């Protein structure tokens, strides 16, 4: 199940100054969204394993790119965190 506010935050970061705002003031950005404490912690620590089940796959790809992962590293990270069932569910 996805988390609306987490997805909204990542969606909003796609704007022209999103990466800059995230890198310079994460706490301030997060304060604009109703995030559970464990999600805030995961965002602060770039804990993809916690965030992945809650985020739309397209937004997660953007988020990883925003964090500085290239395509190859993003695929590596996501593959390591997904079970065979997860991949089948997401890829059809």
C-alpha cells in the first residue's frame, strides 16, 4: 500500500528547484507533509528499503535519481530489495 503524503512529497520534488530544496532543507520540506515518524526517519537516512513498498515505482525511480543514483545503481538497489514476487507483480 502506498503512502499518499510520501508520494505527494516526492511528486512535488519534481519541480525545478526540488533537488536543491531537498538537499538544503529536508526537515523544512518534510514539515509540509503529514508523514509518520518512521517515514521521516527513512527519508532522513535515505532508507530505500523502508520507502520502497510505500512509493509509486515511477516516483521511486525519480527519487533515486534525485539522490544521485544513476540508472544502473538504481536498478541494482531496487533489485536487491525486491523479491521474485515483487518483480512479477510490478512487471506483470
